[in-house]
C-alpha cells in the first residue's frame, strides 16, 4: 500500500506483514520499524551525519561521568548507576542547573543541582522512557534512541 505525504516529496510503502514503513524521499531510502501502540514510535538508525554527530556528543557526555563531579556524586547518592549514563539535556538556570540523564538505557533522571548552595540536597525525579517519549519531537527521539543504543553497547 502506498501513501503520499501531503505537500512533501515523500512516498511511503507500508508492509503490514513486516511492520515496517519504508520512506523514499529525494531518492534516499529510510526504513522505520513500527509498533502496534504508536505507528511512529520506533525508528531505525541509519548512521547519517546527524546521527554520528549526536553519537559523538553523547559519548563526550558519558566521559564526564568517568571523573568526580557534583552531578555524578548526586546521581550515585540517589542509587543511580553512572557507568552507562548519558546527559540528554542541560539547562543552566540562575540558581540551579537542571540535567536530564539517561541511566543504563532504562530510565531517565531529571536532577536539579543548586548553584548557590552546593551542599544542598539535589532534587531528583525518575522518568520512565515510555512517558518521556510521547512529548518528543523527531530529533529528540533520535537522540534518545542513540543514547539507548550506546548504553546497551557498553
């Protein structure tokens, strides 16, 4: 079955038996695996330049957890492993730094570290991946998928 995508120059072939959607856009072929619950919730990595750049950035974020830091200490004090941790987002606020960290490829931790009082107890919130994925745009979904891939490869 073929579908055209609105005004964009893409053509999709849907293969219900294989649960894959193949997208042909500008003579490039991309394959996305489909799930039953959400048609576009699973994507296959294609090792594009963008994906390789994201992978490199995530690997750098993981090396940050190899040496002592407030973030590493705060996560470990809360019982989270940092061996396979990747920082997905960092938001510097006036009084605090807010980090979103993927832990072991299994769940996320949002952690707030106070800048003014470094001895204050960090605020941690565990977020399940399934809950987090629903609010993401495509590029952030790809970033999450790459981070999970890296966490499982180590």
